[in-house]
């Protein structure tokens, strides 16, 4: 059985506890690897290695850091097929999606920040003829990076690349449910020539390894992506130590379709935004609002398209919907389907485990794409993040009502608006409380734009130079003239 070890100071090391956790393949329920069950001692060792490496890494010229990061991107690209397979096996996502989204984006993350640091600028201010102020940006030291299981390589590289590009060293704690691509990434950073201690990866449970990082006094930066409840704990640990914290948390994103939308595009993309990665993307549009005059027509086409999605072995190229990440998570999602019925909702399609599956994945954690109507917007199913292949549909009368519905949750991560009316698009986009609003599209990402959530969807922005700002501290030098 393959053992996933920690990666500390450029070498793979067993955990201090000597214990391992099972890594389960969601599509089969089989254990495919054992993963280091790390705790505070392992995190201490990783932080010590990162602190040592920081002294020379911070002084490594930007051009050299850039060259090394580009080499990591090239190696990710050279190992594309293997990474896509590992990502699919470990998380249950369709391999086609890993090829289309996860791996290419991991490559782009490294390339993007490798080149961004060559173009970063800092401001200079003249105070009349009395003083010259200039700002320098310096790395902070050891960055603690905690990432989830839904886009394991994509989100881990979205943190590691800017952290080390900016001159920090890092200790990353990937989700214990999906350690395989992080393990490959560790080896590839070494192969690329990134010096020992710059990238350290500690595996294990959030409550021990993750918390040891968020409460570590020598880790001044925490970048976390995960659930809102966990985010509150991260903040509670990091707050008293005055760490710089960025939190990317959950969402309950509205997808608003107006009567004047291009229906072909709106239907096709809404199926994607509802069910891509089994609904396990924080940006999925899990609340669909459709203008009353086209509600019936839209719904008919949306349901028809949903029924055509192919559920099956994630490793099969033609699969659209794979397995949920774990048995516990499937139970949670099924619990929400049951709750929807209690709350007066109607399950229009899906809601159950698929009847027939290929032999290899018969025991996997699958659930049919599910569409629910008839719920009051204040009901729990329309308020809480489900993070599965479950979408609610609700008719609305006017733009004002759609905006009220959209803003009626404690989340504010992203939204989509479908309309051909330019003025309405801009007006509604400005009124929606969320970090990103897509107009006539979904999940189109320019890595230069700020990314993050409002309300309980997060704190801080990452993306482009904002990430480099997060991973550095601005210092003002004031020179009297
Ligand atoms: O994520 P956790 P879970 C949402 C989604 C999901 C729910 C719970 O609704 O159903 O969160 O998922 C580490 N200190 N999202 O429990 O716990 C953990 O080991 C420090 C949305 O699986 O948030 C993992 O590496 N770290 C989301 C990471 O935090 C801790 C993606 C995320 O796991 C910790 C995932 C602690 N106390 C879930 N406890 C998104 N925004 O994309 C856990 N961790």
C-alpha cells in the first residue's frame, strides 16, 4: 500500500506519531493509500525548516525565483495525465474535469505568479518638496496554507505559487481526504530545483495538523480555503496572535435568469454551474432563480439536460458526474434532500443514489443530480451550503425581487446573471452582495482579478497582485529632503 509521507526540508519523512490514516477512493470505497497522521511535532519541524530556508530564499533574485516556478509549471504540464488520474481517483471527480480544469489551472497558477513578480511595482509619493516616500514590499516568513478536497491541486497551487513567488517559505496542509496530488507536487518542486525548506507539506487531520499551523507563533500568515465553520476556528486561533489571514469560505450562490436571456446558453451553462464536480465547487450556482414568464420553458429544458448527464466511473472519459468525496459527505447531502421534502419542497429529478453503475464503482458515493422546487427562500435548504449536486429553482417577478432573493443569505461568494439587457446586467451586478458576479457566463476566471467573498463567504481577496500584496508586508520609507 502506498504511503503518503510528509515533505519537510526537501525530504519525505514519516509522521512523528508513526500513525497513518486511510485514503479512500470515493468512487469505489476502497483504501488506495495511507496518509501520514501528523500533529504539532511535524508542523514544528516543517516550520523550523521553512524558517531556516527563508533567510536565503528571501534574498534569491526575483528572476531566479521566477525561473524555478516556471520549471514547476513545466513539470506539472509534463506529468499532466498522471496528475489528472490521481486527482480523479482521490476526489471522485470526472477525469475529464480534472483535465479541463484542475491540472491546467495548477500549471497556470505557477506560470502566472512566476511572471507576476517580474512586473510588480511599488508606489512613490512626494510630500511637496519636503520628503520622498517610497513603499517596499517584503515577504513575511513562513506562510501557513490550508486547502480543501474539492479542487485539491488547483487550490493548493493557488496558495503555494504566490506565497513562494513573493519570497516566503511555506508549510502547506492539504485536505486529508485528497493528499495524492499534493504528494506529487512536493516531488516536482524538488525536481524543479526549489531549495529544501521552501515548500513543506504536512499531511493529516485539520484538528491536529491544521490547528497546529493556525496557532503556531512562528507562522505570521494563514491562507485558508474551506468551510465557513472551519474558517471561524481558523480566525479564532489566528486572531489572538495577530496573524495576517485570508479566508475563502463557502457559498450559496444565486444564478438569476431573466426572460430576455439567451436561453440556449443560460440552460447549458446553468447545468454546468449546478452540477460540475458534483456541485462540490464553492462557486456553483446552487440557487437558481428564473423570471416567471419563462419559468416553465426554462425548467423543462433544464430538467431535460440534467437527466442527460452521465453518472459513472470518474476514470471514464465520458463521465459527467462522479462520486461525492466521502460517505459522510454523501450522507450530509442526502440529509438536505430529505430536509427539503420536510420543508415542503418537490424533488423534480434525482434525489437518490443511481440505480445502475459500472461494476468497478458499484460501492462508490454517488448521488443523482437533484433539482428541487417549491421551497420558501428562508428555508434551511435555501440558506445553508449543501456542497453537492443539489439545486433549488424559484420563480421571480422583477429584478428587485431577484436581488432580494439573491442577497437573502449569509453568504456572498459569487453570482451569475443572465440577460441581454446591458443596463439591467450592470444594475443587478452592482446590487448583488458577492465577491464575483458573472454576466452571461460562469467560472470564467482571469487570474488578475480580485477573488474572494463578502459576508460569511470570506475575508480578504486573492488573485493577481492582490495575492502578492497578501503575501508581503508594505513598508513605507520616508526620506526628508
Ligand atoms: O471542510 P473543512 P470539510 C464546505 C462544504 C463542506 C463543508 C465541510 O460545505 O460540506 O465545508 O467540509 C482543514 N484548523 N467546504 O469539513 O473542514 C482540513 O483538514 C485548521 C467549502 O471537509 O473546512 C482541510 O485541509 N484547519 C469549501 C481544510 O481545513 C482545519 C471547500 C478544509 O476542510 C481545521 C471544502 C481546523 N480546526 C468544504 N479543521 C470551499 N470554500 O471551496 C479542518 N481543517
